[in-house]
C-alpha cells in the first residue's frame, strides 16, 4: 500500500518538475500518433467519401471487409510491418526498422481501416443527399468533395480523434517495429509495459496519468465542439 | 428549355413506380403536376433533373439526351431540400460561388433574392435552425440564384403561410417573365395549380 502511495507521489513530482525523460516520451508518443492520423486522413477522407457515394458491384463485400478490418489487432499490424521493413523484407533497404518512422508507418496502417470505415459509413448514410444538392446547384465533382468535407467536418473530426485514441493507446505495433529503445523509440504505452515488468512503478504511474489525461482532454474538447451542431 | 418524355419506365426492385408514354413540357410554360401520394411526381422530377439516370425510355432536353452541361441550366427544389450547415446567406450564395461569380455581384444578387423572398431578417441565421417554411423559402432562393432555364419545384410552398405563398407565386411569375424559363410545379393544391399554372397534368 505504502509503495503505491509513494509511486503516486514520485509520479506527481516527475510531472510537475518537467522530468526530461518523461516529457521526451510523451512528446514522442504525440508526434508518432498525430503523424499517423494525419497521414492516414490524407487518403482516408477522399477515399472514404468516394467509396461512400459510389455505386458499384461488390460494394457490399468491400463494406464487410472494411468493417471487419477496423479492429485488426495491433500486434498483427506490427508483425506485418516488421516483415516488410526487416533486413530481408521488401523494404529492408530503407533501414527504417526500430526508428520512429517505422512506428509512424505501423500506426498509419493500424488506424487507416478504422478511420476509413468510419468516414465511409458516415458518407454512405448521409452523403448522397449532399452530393445531389451540390450537383443540382452546379458544383463539379471536386466542389462536391469539398462540400461534403465541410458538411461533415465535425463528424470527420470525431472519426480522426477515434483513430488518434486507438493509436496513442496501442502497445503491440509500436513495440514490435520500434523495439522500445531508450531515447529513441520509447513511447508511453511501451514504457509502461517495460517499467512494470522491471517493477519500477513511478514512471509507469506518471505516464499512465498523462495518458489518461490526454484521452480525457481530447474527448472533452471534441464533444464540446460537436454538441452544438447536433 | 423544352422537355420531352417518351416511354419512360422507372422501377425500384422490379416494382414499377412510374410509367409515362408521352409527355411534353413546352419551353416557357408553367406545368402543374398533380397526383396521389406515391404516384411518382418526385420520381419524375428527379429523373428530369438528371440526378437519377437509372430508367428505361427517353427524356430529351431540347431534343437531345441528358448532358453534364445541362446541370448548369436546371434548378430544383426537392420535396425535402437539404440546406448546408452555414448561414442562409451562404446557402443562397453557393450556386454563384461554384460558378465563379465575383464577390461584388454575388452580394447584389443574394440580397435581391432575399428581399424578393422576404427573408432578409434571417440572412445570418444558421440554416439548421430555420422553421420548415423558412427553409423552403431559402431553398427556393438558392435554386433561383443561378437563374435556371428549367425550374423543378416539388411541393415547394407546402409549408408556407398562404399570404406568403401568394407573394412567392408573384415572384416566380416575375422570374418566369424575365427568363421565359420552363417550370414544373408539383402541388397537392388544385386551386394553386389552377391559378398559377398554364397547364396541369395528373399522374396516376
Ligand atoms: N428508393 C426507393 N426505393 C423503393 N421505392 C421507392 C423509392 N423511392 C420512391 N419509391 C416509391 O416510388 C413511389 C413514387 O414515389 P414518389 O416520391 O415519386 O411519390 P410522389 O408522387 O412524389 O408522392 P408524394 O405526393 O407523397 O410526395 C412510391 O410508392 C415510393 O414508395
Ligand atoms: Mg413527392
């Protein structure tokens, strides 16, 4: 009991005294996960809109596959990217394994089906009406795309945040392709996992608290923003 | 714009919802379209507007098939119009914006339209917060902004107060005289059809 209380006190101290190692890890986590979500959104948004509006044969099948892949286990993605980037893999020559770039790639692949699936679902449900209204008013296909992004901006933001939450809280993918190397590829979740196995709880608790705060904050901001529109 | 419909057959999953042998909308005429609920009035307007190209038969615009360029000439207010999540002003401005009309001219046109429809007071209000009748007026103003040569109106005055309906009919008449456009006007109100339209068609 005493040990836990001590852990919390030390953790609190690390946070308020801006412990360099702690903050380095926090910032790396944020950079990796935010980059992944932003890269993913660059093609998920146009592709999701296109898929949602388009009528084609086999759309049902694509939907099923997409929805099913939204919850692919992160370790599976990690393993896949590891095989791609490992020295004997097809992209081994890039020398990216065990670098933050590899972690960004893995998380991008991880969140893409989730973000794509959510955007696709929203557009499939309510996008056609907006598309039709845009066409009636003389918009071309690019202008229709912009119109849909503007109409759904809050929904899309919530989808991206869902992707970010998934990325920032996963351990498997970043652990496998990053290797949890001190000072280079350690992020919040992998550090917590490691420190716990070593019995050092202060850092874990501090990171755990920060991780919780980040998810809470993000969700509060989003729902506060999203509410008045509904 | 002159519209000819020939041997039109529209089905939804093998259920025939619309069958028209021969129908003609003369250029510059206001045609009232009446008929029971579910008789296919909205379906016909959708097809003529070019939004629904999945049908059998022919719909000819000035004697030719539907072309993408026709979209710039057709305006429609659907039965449940979708207003964009922006202000009333920005909604009405949209068709002018996508056509690259300069800002100064856009402003003048939007203000004139809002004045005609008597919706200046709600110019800055967000479209999601409008009442049913207000939304219909905004949708109509927006459809008129690009000055279409073919105007399709699907029960556009159904939620509007009777005095305001008369004003809107007057405005439409003015617009019609200015542009000599073709109007297809769906309504359930026989009296309105008789006073506003040059001819009436009943679907069954
Ligand atoms: N997407 C669809 N799938 C299946 N049936 C449809 C679809 N859209 C319309 N219908 C059917 O087509 C018929 C014609 O509908 P439409 O909306 O054209 O009627 P309407 O004449 O405009 O009726 P109202 O006066 O009530 O507006 C209706 O029976 C309707 O149920
Ligand atoms: Mg109808």
